[in-house]
C-alpha cells in the first residue's frame, strides 16, 4: 500500500481510476521521430531594465557565440546569483533581451542556492521564487522568475507536419540508451525560425545518461493532459 505521505492515495480513499493517473497516448510511428538533444546549463534571460541595473545605463549585450536556435546567442555578460543559502557565480546571460527576467537553473542548483523553483514552461513565472542578481554596476532583487525549465522540443513547421504535431502539443519521448527513460508531457514549440531539437537541463541529462547531441525518440502524442 502506498503511504499517503507520499502524496498518492490514503487507505480510506478509493483508488483513482487509472485513466486519471496516466495520460492517454496516441502512438507516433514515423521515420522522422528521432530528435537531437541539447543540454541546457543554468542561464538567465534578462530584461533591458534589469540589464541596465546590473551593467549600467544604456548597456547592450555583447555576443559571445551564437546558439543553435537562430537569433539566440550566449552573451559575454555574466552575473552572480545569490540565494538564501548559497551563491553561484558567472551565470551566463542569453540574448536577445526579453520583456521579463527569467533565471533557469537545475534542481541541484536550487538546493545549493536554497530555493525550490517549480518546473515551468518558459515565460510562466507567476508564483515562482525570487532571487538576487549581482553585476559589476549594481544588483537586482527579483520578486519572482526562478524556474526549472520544463523539458521541451523546438521544432520547425516542416518537421512538425511530418509528425502530425502542432505548436502547444505535448508528447512522450523515449531515451533508448544505457537507461531506458520516458519523458512525459514534453511541450512542442513550433516556429519557422526554429531548428528541431529537444532541450533538457543538466540534472535530466545526468539521470538519463544523455550527452549533448544524442538522439531521442518521440513515441507518442499526449491526448489527455
């Protein structure tokens, strides 16, 4: 019997129907369903106003190197992230600037910093923990904005059409390697400017024994979420 303290069900409560516990999956069988993986380390997406508080009035990001996704780049600028219990230095800013500042870390980073961020899709920041960012000019105290980025797939429209997928769909992805692991509820983001690839954080990559550039397999489309 599962202990109620684990958040599943208590002995005095009826067991939930299995269809409520598991997503309904439509199998996806295609020769185009292999997707390369990119491992995303901790980083920051920053607003212009916060950038100026950290680096000075009128400051502009300077490109360090382009990322795989067109228009995205790693900036030369880094910041120090200060949490209630720890500090992480030299956290890279990614450009271009955004409307809101978003700090993407791993669960291990959160433990070190003393924060407990939820798993969220990018941009969904309501109710997330805050943090302090320190730059060479000044500091910014964020009321919210720290997340564990939900596993997601960037996909161009041509690849999405081949797989019968659209923007906002959720899929099931198999890691067929040293450890057979299935990622559920992986968000598909479709845009003409995207290169098709799945993004995982460092903790996920370590757990699944994935290396940057490995391929995973989309095995199904989630019909009931």
